[in-house]
């Protein structure tokens, strides 16, 4: 590990996911807020392999050297090195003595789409457009690098106060889906799965497109688009509704949901049962729903927005330092 675990000060809990708790933490040497995802993994071997795999995966994606010097990590934390605009940055992972794998990532202070859904969702289509565009661009970046997300769902779409929308948790989930540690909480991990994945068939990038459609629809509705009547049989219910030959369940749902024509069409295209029929990210980015207002935000207001967000970030860091007695350099 290049970053020193004891340099991170856990501040508060940000959320509880299917995988484990997520904390807000302060990296004291750089005074940067980060998010730390705590994954319970009983086996030290598993922790190590997840750690290694994540590093390889993200160094490829982030275009960094695998054995980067500590300075490079520090620059990343300070926001000086490359940060994707649409995929949440990964900084480091380490395994703790208490039997956790800690995944340190970029902190997104706007929370996740799941938080938004829990508060009733969002009917504002301009906001939804920004969200859909962010996800589509994030997926495009992954797909162009020959990666699949595999677990796109509202909890994995995070927002910043600067209006940025990024996809998170890419790579973490694959190991979790197969982990015995998580068998009990499996429900959260398949609700947004595409029909072909539910069936256990081969899948590709189009599987992520299904996740995008479901995520967008859930954000609009303020709930998962299909009412699960029996939690214990949720898997079979989903199988029946999304996968079986004669089911047109999602098509009916989409027809009735009450968004604009463009949004409805966008969601409908993503939620086609046959993956081959679903559009690629490049096509989606040209869809009329996303084309509206692209470039409408002027450069001037963009700068203002970013300045404002920076102020909020600095204020948050200062508050954390004060509350936890961390010395703040002048
Ligand atoms: P899951 O395990 O279901 O994929 P997560 O553990 O990824 O869910 O996230 C649970 C919650 O933690 C999210 O809904 C969000 O509120 C919060 N969260 C996760 N990652 C971050 C982050 N990088 N920055 C800020 N909040 C986060």
C-alpha cells in the first residue's frame, strides 16, 4: 500500500450499501475528503486479491503507472492528476486486521441516486437529462476501454455539488456477487440486472444499458420500477416479469410512467429485452432526450458553478478539521 491507512481519519457514515458501510474520511496529509468503502471479507487471501485486482483495473482505466510513486497518489488526492469526469476515481485499497477490505475513492458530496430515490425521486427532466448524460458518458468511457460496469444501479451513480454525475463501484461488485460473505444481501445486487444476466447467459455492454434505463426510470418514479411483492422470492418474480417469453412488463411500465415523449423513448430503448436491440452509449448520447440543452450551460456559468462547489468543499474540510482537532495550515 502506498497510502498510509493511519493517515485516514474516519469522519462519518455516508451510507450503507449491499456490500458494506461507506464512510466519509479525511486524508490528513493532503486535507482531502475521500470516501472509504468497508467490505467485510473474512478471508485474507480474498482481501488481497480484490485489492490487487482493483489496482490493476483502475490503473489501466486511469492511465497511471501501476507502481506509481507516493507523490502521484498525493497529486491524485489533491486533484492535480487525471480525474475522469464521469467515473469515480479510485485511490487505493488496503486490508485491515479486523477483516475488512477498505476501498478508498473519490468523495462525491452530492450523494447517490439511491439517496435521491429514497427522498421521492426527481421529476425535473433537466436534472434527469444531466444524470442520464453523465451515466452514458461514464459507460462510454468504460466500454471504450473494454470494461463492463456489471452493476449499474442508483447507489452506484454519485453526484457532486458542481453538478457532475459519475458512475462508481466499477470492478468492486464482480467479486462481491460471487462472495459467500454477501449471499444474504444478494437482493440488492440483482434488481437492476438485465434479463440476460438474470438468465445467466453471456452478456456485454448492452447489459449496462439496461441498468441505465432502470436507474433512470427509478429516479423518475422515486422507487424501483417493479413492485416486489415477496422479497424472498424476488429473484423468481424478476425472472417472471423481465425474462419470460411472454412478458412485456417493462414495456407496459414505460408506457404508463408519465415522462415526456423523449424521456419515454430513451428509457424504452434501454429496456428492450433483446440486448442487440438496445442502443450503444454513442447512439444514446445522440438521442433527442440528451440533445436538448447540450451546451446550453455557458462557460461563464460553468466556471461560477465550479467556484461555488470548491467553496463548499473547502468549507466541509475546514469543518471536519475543526470538529476532529486536525491542525489546519494557514
Ligand atoms: P451498494 O453496496 O449497494 O453498491 P454502496 O455501498 O456503493 O452501495 O453505497 C451506499 C451509499 O453510500 C450510497 O447510496 C451513497 O449514499 C454512499 N456513497 C457510496 N460511495 C460514495 C462516495 N464515493 N461518495 C459519497 N457517498 C458515497
